[in-house]
C-alpha cells in the first residue's frame, strides 16, 4: 500500500502477517518513507540482506544514501511520528 502526500512524498507499507499462533506476527515488513524526489528518508525492514548488523534481520536505512543501521522492529506510532515530522518540515 502506498500513500501519497500533498508535498509529493510517499509512504509505502508492505506487511506479511501470520496469525496462526493466535496473535499477529510480522513475518515480513517494510515501511519506506521517501521525499518527492523519491529519495529515502527512512526505511525499516527485515529483509535478510545485512547479516553483519547486530539486529539482523531487523534494520533501517537512513537518508538518501540509505545507510543501513541496527534497529528493533518498528512500532507503528514511531513510523507515524517520523511521517508527521517530515510533513512539518517538507517544502511543497
């Protein structure tokens, strides 16, 4: 699912959820916030492509260089806070 905002930025959310244990488990997740020029602001995901990180497979990518960093699985309120912070400072 992709949500586009008036400043041209967008948030893309991909979730695969398993509910067979009786509660939701995020099997795969990716939250990607990018600016109007399609440059990464932040992306949190658990794709297994940075095994050297201590939080593997969980990690985040920061900024246009998409620098990978250790991270816990995201909390939805943190993603929304990051989005609100971006929208407050973004130029139309």
